């Protein structure tokens, strides 16, 4: 794996902070934390929202997939096929209700949001968001995506 880009690092920090501030007290937000799907599949989403009741002790290193509400992946050049193809299939099979894929479009974020369709067990798109992301689920979010930038604005 190559080192993270500035965009990747800023996007992960943005979603970790924003989601933590918006999630109810019943949920906790972590970055790069292992999810136990099965013996062969233990991915580490860039950001994960989990039920608070599974957060047991400070030495904990993983969460069961059934406790995950949302997995967020920020696409890097070396993770494109995993984040677009492999991980969504694994997360859907694990019945993780929501999956967001964050893409870098010329230094600006584009978020592809998906929700698990209960009848088919597959993800269905709930939108592609640029500049502003407003959703009612998994909990109400209204995010200014322009805050995620590859370059910091300098004061004049």
C-alpha cells in the first residue's frame, strides 16, 4: 500500500469528525478499524460508525460486522478496484446498511452514497454528492464537502 495522499488524509479526518458530531450517543465513529465479516474477511474501512454497545474496552481491536451502521472508504490510486468493486460486495454480504465511497475529483470530494436494499441484499445508490451532502439516513447529515480540499486555502 502506498502512503496516503493529502486528500485522503483530509477526507478521512473530515468524515471522522463530522460523523462523530452528528451521530447520536448510541453510536461511535472510528477511523481505520477492523470489521470482522468472517475468518477470511477483516477489512478496515477508512471511517466506520458502530453501535456504542460494542465498544467494550480500550484494548479492543475489532468490531463485529453486525454492529456497523456505516462504512466509509476514501479511494486512493491503489485502492480503486477494492473500494469500487470488492469492498461494496463484502459489506453488502455482511449486511452493513450504508456504504459511502469518497472520490477525489480534481482535488474536490465526490461522495457516492449507497444503502442496502433489504429485498435483494445489494447496495443501491442514494446519490452522488458534490459540494453539499444532505441525507436523512443513516442519521441526518448536511455536510459542506467543499471543506475537503487537496490544498488548504491561504489567507491573502
